């Protein structure tokens, strides 16, 4: 039952969530120069994948923080997560309009929200609801 000790340590997940949020803010506000612009001729940028995984971590840590000891989370909490993710994503993109070398990019927002939605599907629906609940059924 070693994993349950970490799963039930909500302070750990809260600290991770705050650190992830601060990291997203920090990285989102770094000015770009011509040296670190990664766009290629095809239009695909590797930072789209970074957006996905940053917001996947954001959503995952939120879910692990807010889930209860019976491996559940209220639907209202998931609505809060999605609402906060949309507002946070829009806010970080909007702020980039005022940062040298940065621009507002709707595709970044799409990848951000995809990361959060996949975290809900994977972390909550599969990892917590299916795998952990079944493994620790006696708990």
C-alpha cells in the first residue's frame, strides 16, 4: 500500500500543482528572440507538444490533489478544472501579446486544453477510477 501513502498526501499534489502553474506562467512570459523561435516551414512547432504535456501535468496534479480517499472526484471539481484551464490558457496567451517576440496563438490554446482533457480521461478515468480502485478494492 505504499502508493496510497503518496496518493493520499494531498499536500504533495498541491505543491506540485502550484509548481506546475508557476512554471507555466514563467515559461509563458519569457520573451522570444530570433534564436529560440522554433517554427518550421511546415507550420508545426515542437512547442505544441510542450503545451500539451505542461497542461497534462497541470490537469493531472489538480485531479490527484482534489480526488478523495475513495478514488473519486466530484463532477463540480472537474468543471472547475476545465473552467480554470480555459481561463488560464487564454490568460497566458493574452499576456504574450505584450511580451517582445511572443504572440497570441489559438493553436497553443487548443493543445493546452487537449492536455487537460487527456489528463481527465487518463488520470481520473483510467488511473484512479479503474486501475487504483480495482487494485486497492479492499482498502
